[in-house]
C-alpha cells in the first residue's frame, strides 16, 4: 500500500536564549513560512521565543 505525501512535517523549534529544542509538527499549507512561538525553556526557567530551524 503506497503512502501519499501529507501536508504535515516534523520541525525543530530552537530557543533564542539557550540550546534547548522542542520538536513538533506543522502544516505546510497553513504555515509556509518559518514559525516563532513563545514556549517554556527549562534551562532558563522562563518563557522565551523559539524559532523554527531546519
């Protein structure tokens, strides 16, 4: 059974203040550009900006 290529891809979100990373999925059709989210960084122990990396 062949699988078709979907719109969801796995991405990495990297902290702007430390080396911590999250992995998540995004929809290519809804978010074609790189995304930025505010998430909790356990190394700095506060919410910081996370940017999508390759």
